[in-house]
């Protein structure tokens, strides 16, 4: 069972917390029904995400065997068979789609879109440089739509834009790790020829600036000020800038950007920054 949990990559479910973003940015956590529906969407999206992770590992098993860390994945070391992996994919994806169809038709459409997009990503699109990171970013935006579909909270252009740009920034950091491995003579991805260190570094710096500016524009938008009832939300940008700089430090100085999820789960500095951003966001809206 422990090997199956590794195969499902349960630790990656942290990405699915973006499903709660519509509730956060609208501050509708006091709506019990919307919160429970969002928790349900989180669970179904997690099942679907796991089925995609298993499918991707099934296709990449030979490449993973050559990777310094991915070679320990269950399929790469043979602790879970390909036949069992296919059964897991069928069960998880079917359960997610059938349950979402009965629960909320809009959520079903989002999950089906995510499934189809990632099937194409795993088979072909992840091998096309630049297109691959855009597909990853789109997956994060679909998480927003999943949360919006079950909570009846409409998405603003700002939350979509900031999420998409942040996801591209994180995906670039992950690709940088692949470039570094390639320079060490460890070819781990077929599309690595579409990237080099100079391009990835410049792109990350560009995206970091765009993410920060977009968030600040969100906080000073008159529509947002009117809806949330405060003009002080720009103060929370302090922690956004701090978080971006810390992630760049991890990427450029520590050269440890291979897994954004592990970074968030293990880096105390980044965890505290995210916590302070969350607290400041809520406090500013509630008390100013």
C-alpha cells in the first residue's frame, strides 16, 4: 500500500488547494455549503490528478530509470506492475468523472477537460518546449474553475491571470532543474533541447516581475477595492514579493527547484511567508 501511495503522489495534492482560491479571494468561508462543496471538488480533483500522475509515470518509466530521484518511483523500480497501474488509472479517473457528473455538471466538464488535456500532455505536448509549461499553467487555472463551479463564486480576471503567471514561473523553475541535470550529462527529458540556462533564467526573472506587478494591480483595482471594501490590500504585496524572491533564491542560489511541491512542504521560510500573506490578506479585508 505504501508503494501505491507513492505512485498516487498524495503529497502533490497541495497543488489542488488552488481550488479554494475563489472562496479565499471572495472571503466566503462562512458559507458552509460552498465550503463543503469545495472540499468535495478538492477530493475529486485529487483522484483525477493521481490518475494522471500514474499515467504519466507509466509512459515515462524508462526515462525515470535514468533520473537521479525519479528512478525510485514505484513503476521505475518495479514495486508496482504496469498492469496494476493501468487498473488504478481506470478506477481513479472513472470514479472522479462519474462522481462529479452526479455532483455538479460544471465540475464534470472541468475534470474531463483536465483529463483530456493531460492525456495529450503526457503523450506528446510535454515534449514541446514552452507549450509544456503553458499546459501546466492551464492545469492550475482549471483548478480555479473547479472551485468556482461548485461554490458559485465567479472568477475575476485577476485571480486567473495571477494564477496562470505564477504557475508558469514555477514550471520554469522546474525546467531549470532539468537543464542543470542535462549539463551534468543526465538527459532526463526529450524536450530539454528547447531550453537552456540563459533562456530559463531570463524567463523566470521576467515572469517574477510580471507576477508581482499583476498582483499589485489586483490590489489597487477599483473593482476589487469596491468589492472588498478596502484600499489597503496593496500591503499584502510585501509577502508576495518576499515569497517570489525566496523561491528565486532557492532556484538560483541553492539550485534546488526540481519539485515545487517539496519546496513548499519543506522550506520553513516559504511556509511562513505564505502564512503571513494569508493572515495579512484576511486581516486587511476584515479590519481596515
